[in-house]
C-alpha cells in the first residue's frame, strides 16, 4: 500500500470512529470516558475484531476531536467523566444519516422528476460554498452549472439539514422539476430508464 493510500485509509478510519461515536451517543445518551469500548461501538464499526487497547485510544482521540468541533461536551457525574452529544452534534448526525439514506435511494424507482438545488452564496462565504459543493458531490448530485446541482430522487430533508448546518437560509433553493432540456445524459449518468 502506497503512502497516499495509507493516509486516505487513516482519515477514513477516523471518520468511521467519529460517526460510530456520534451514533452511540444518540442512542445511549452518554459514553464514559476512559472505559473499555463497548460492544455496540464495535458493532457500529463493522464488527471487526480490533485491538481493544488501540480502539480505546482511538475512541478517546475521536471524542476529543468531536469536542473541539463542538459536537460533544463532557460532564462529570458520580466522579466519572462522560461525553454527551450537543445540539450541533445531533444536527451533524442527522445530516450524516440523511446522506446515507440518499445513497440507498438510488435503488428506488424514479418518479420522473428532477430535484434541483441552486445557490447564490457570496464570495466572502467561500468556505461555506465549497463545503456545500463537496457534500453535494459526495451525495451523488451532478453539477449542471456552477451553482446548479441536480439529483433524480427526493432530497428535501438533506437540503433542509444542509441549510441549517451551513446557516445558508434563503441562499439555497430546492426545486422539483418535471423536465430538463437535453436530459438524456443525466438519465444515463444516473442509470434511469
């Protein structure tokens, strides 16, 4: 495995642990810091057999990263330190769940309507614009023009969560369209009909 592949694998693993922790926090409410990784966390990570001590270290590191991002807070209860999901963490988890649900929608039958997201974000908020584009590309949207993206299935929930996450408000618009001129290449791209 090359250097770039190893780095990419390391980044993916960090993301998997963070998503598993967010999910565990949503379901369980709190996680004790410093405790051995629980069985449900291992199940969320794919059930692979892992070194327990290494996983404990990775879990604690991931919790610290989540805390720095403001997605998790720590509380003291009965002399033990626990991690609890913040409202921002709950919102981020919902966004991740919606992205995963969108990937599963690709197997559904197409209703012959295009979903179009357009945005007009000023240059001073370039970071938000870049993040929005990256998320849409990650979810499988196709770029029609610089700030016009299309998808064949319902993605309104994702759009609402994106607007809330990025604080975009009316800068992002969601449309349902019956027909797009010369859409044969889009149908081919999404394997429709």
